[in-house]
C-alpha cells in the first residue's frame, strides 16, 4: 500500500493498515504523522460472496448480480487515470490520479490510450458463492425451523450445490486466468465470466433458512479447521458429528496461500450464527424459550443476568426463585417468543446467548492460529497456511465487506448526503466522524456496563415502534409513527410498521423496487405484502403517492445488521461497510444499486496491488558517505517481545535516546487499535527498535541488484522521469507509471509479525 505521509506504517503481519483513503493519524505533541506502507504485493484474488438466501432477498440478489460486471471490469481491466496536481484535486485524486474523461479502461496488458491503469489488472481470480443457510443446528421436530433440505447448504459452494455450468473443473467456483491461455477450464472472456458470476449470485434464491448464519457460513468455509458434518441432539444437548470433507476439499482448491482474500456479505437482516453444539439447537426448536432474570431487562451484561431455567443463581446474585421475572415461569409465552425472532436480543430476553460471539469472526480473520473443535488444540488458521518455502499470507491482504442493513446516509461522506453520487466512508473515517457510535452504539461485551444503543434511532433493533420524532443525527430525518399513509414520510425507512404480535422487527432503511411486486403467498413466499401482512401497515406495501397498505409491494427493506457491523468494527482497517439500501435505482446512473459498494471494495483492495510503491519523492543525499540515502527512520514494533527488549540482540538499534519517535510510534499504534484499549496490550509495553538504513556498498547493492544483500535494512529506489533517480528501474517493474518509487526492505527485514513505522523528516510521501 501507499506510504502517503511523513510517518508511514507497514504492518508486516497485516493487521489493521490505515491507508486506502482511511486518513492519517498524527501525534500533535511531536508533529509526526502516520500512515501505511506494505512490503508485499499480490497478483491473485480469491473472492468469496456470502449471499443471504432467506425470504425477501431476491431484490437484493438482483442488485448485486447487476453490480457484478462492474466488479469484474474494474478488477481485470482497471480504469485509466491521469496524474492530478490541480488545485481542485481531491486527496484521493492526488494519491490515485483522476479518471480520464470520458472514462476509459486499461487493456488486459495494462495499457491505457491516455494515462495509466489505477492498478495492475488481476490476471488470476477465483470467485466462489455460498449462502447463509446452515440448517437447524440439531433441531428436528415437525414444527422446528430450518429442517427442510433447502434450509442447509452446509457452507458448500453454490456452483457444486446447484450444479451450475461453467465452474472451474466442476469444483463449484469460477476461475479467471489469463496467465495460462491453454487451460480450457479457466475463463479469459470478461463478459462471459461476468455473466457466470451474475447467474451464480441469483442462483442463491430466497427459499433458505430464515435464521441466516452469514458470519458462520464464511467462517466454516475459510477458517474452521474441522467444519461440522452434522449436528444431532442427544438428551437435549446438541453434539457435532464428523468433519465435512467436502468443505475441506473445496477450500483447498479455492483458497491459494499467496492470494488477496476478499469476503463480501450480502444480507438484509442481522446475523444469526447459532452455536453448533450445547443448547444452540433451541433457537430453531418449536418449544418455548426460557425467560430471563429481571437484571437482564435493565442490563444483559450484568453478572446476575441469567436464565430462569438454571438451577443456581450466579455467585452474589439473588436466588432465582425470588426473582420477579422467574416468578412468572421458566419459559416465555408464545406472544413474546415468535420463532422467527429467536436471534434477536437473546441475552436480554432469554438470559443466555446461543449465538457465536462476534470475536470468533474478527479474530478468525486475523489470527495465525485457531482452535480445533475436537480437542481445543491451536492449529494454523487455513487463511494463513503458507505454501512450501513461502511466508504466510500477509494479514493485511484479507478484506471483509458487508452490504448490510444500515441507512446509506449513515455510512456515506457528506458530499454524498448533500448532493449527487455515493461514496462510502472507510473504517478510519467512520471512526473519526463517530459514525460507528451512530450505527452501532457500544456493545460493552467485555464489561459489566449496559450496552449503549446506536445514536441513530433507525438502527435500534426492536419489534416495537421506536420513538416518533427521534431523529437521525446525520440527516435529521425523524421516526414517523406506524399510522402514516405516506410510504416516504421520511427518506430512510418511510415510517414504522405496526407491531402485530411481535413477529417482525422495525426497518433500518428501505428503497423502491424496480417494478411493483404483486404478492401471492401461494406462489411467492418472498413477498412482504401478502394478505396476512396488511395489518402491519408496512410502508413497503403503500403506493408511492400514499394510501393504506395493500398486497402489492412497492419497496424493499433491510433490518439493522448489528452483529455484522460489530464484526466489521472489530476487524477495523480492512473492513468495508456498505448499505443494503441503495441510494439510486436509476440504471442509467453510474452509482446505481450496489455499484458504490463494488467500487468501495475495489478502491480498498487496489492498494494491495500497488505494493510498497508511492507517489511523492524523497530528498536523496548527493555527496559524502551518505550519498543515496534518505532522511528516514524506520521503527519496528514487536508485540511478542518485552518492552525492555534487547534491540542489539535482535539486530536492531535502540530508540532509548529518541523519545519523540517512541511517543509518535505509540500514538500510531494506539490510533490503529494495536494497543491501549480495553483488554489490549499497553502501548508502553511494546518493544520498539530501529531498523538501519543501509550504507556504502550495501546501500548500492540494495538499490541496484535484483538479488538483495543479506544484511537486514532498507534503501530507497526512485526511477521517476525528470527526477534525480537512484537505483535500478527494474526493481520498480510492479509499480504504476505514476509511482516509480519504493522503500526496499532486504535481509529478512522487516521482522515477521512486526508493525513497521517509517518517519521521513516531516516530508509527506
């Protein structure tokens, strides 16, 4: 990725880089500013889509299928850009270049008629699609949910499950490869490939399990070392049986050790990743759920919050028999326990949480090891299993995008809210603008404090009407009561729906359908406006000019996707947040449908293809013993070393006499959520050492020879035209024409697992 400002950060282990438009972090006390540089680049992409296939998802699947050609085009024939130095250039245009006018695209050989490609074309691409349906997790009664065959896709690739034509070697995924023209199984025609991709997305359908396990589906396919073959219930306890070897085989074929991995989740509801084993099966069972203690109603994180069905109260808590809620009975009445809402607010309602914790997924994306289910032994995370003789995948090459239930206004930049077009905010921008608290609040999962709800009332998850007049903090749009006959009474979700028996949740957002959908429950299970739905007075079912709800659906909706957003927040820099409710539904508009979500993904991952190249020159010493060197200091943060580490023993220099650099480094680590947070390593306990800049003959060796010196260190190489060049241009072959500069690390540096920061005399790169 780009080294963009005076103090850059290279995460060799890849955790939480902050470039790609994410902004910079600075220490006001030292004046040093921090951004990111990556040592590695990639030329392969493994793209996995997780498509919710529960009812009412067809409209969202269609939008994604229409955005797929744009995704393919931008990856395999990138857009052409020109250097932008004018006063009206945005920071992104100064960094990436300005699009040609009219827009043009590079050839597969990376040639532009005008300008240069925004990134190298992807020549090797795997695309897989799985669904969110993972079955009943052991429930098997006649009235239990998700027990039909179509309710369990097992996390297997759709190409194999649906027997779709055109998958690579009949393995269930698509392959684009222009590096092996003789391979008859791989695609090299972008239009044919995009059509196969679009068809695969829509093959998901909308007749799967209503308890969508979006998070667990990709975890099972990519990460779980022992994906379960089946789950059965014995004596009221669910037990996992066997290992799904089909997943292991598909994973091995799909996932390369040296690729960039991107996961895209599409869903219009919150995640319901039920635990495999124990009591998880109760979520799908028709039997009543247990009631929670009274403490749960006020604070589900309270240590006295538990299920009334437990035999003993937690230590220091009142006896369960004396609890006012438990006195009503161990189980809930049916009116308070609709099966379709079993995944909503479990700890508060039931006193126990039967869903996997969100950290299972954020840690699964970045941890080098994961625990086996069978024995708890830590084994290599399949995402980071290296090829023979190679380093494991840089953790910064794993990306997660969620196209989920959140108003687009909450996650877009100010220009998008006020005017035309749509650009989604990066993770760092969501942090600096406090948007995470707007859309997610604070779960306080690791403390006893009560959860803090989102400040956007549209993101509060409840079947009850939310407070009329409560306003979205970004746009000022207010919650409108369910009695409204105007489906666009506000621009976000129209208005509330009536609570007809606590069988449905309020909407986060909605958007117009391309054409109205006449509902008939006997043939169209995915429609939201069947005769039984009229009592809700849903804005989805009201004509655009207003009137009572009927049985024609004019709009589609999404519910608050809080668990998915929580994982994206925990994953931080390589997370991309987009809305399942598009801003624009005019197909002639370049920002139609999910095109902005696709663009946000490509804009984020393209930084990895640029590798360690950057756009701004560094001043190079011309004379004396330091000729060819640059005024930069490189620091490595080693989290697995004590703060009193012996830098000399590690082949590095001490920073004991450079307190300003140490403070700047610690500030950057804290702003990147690497230390200093609740449960995190204290920033002042991280070992910091200086990596030397090479000098003399070793400097020349580093700057000019393809085979680098063995001495650990770095050098600067610059081959831009009309500049004072230094080094061999052949070392910059992977850099774009506008970025013929890099910091070259040699001799095994940086240290594997280190977070490497570079400060260059205050000069912005």
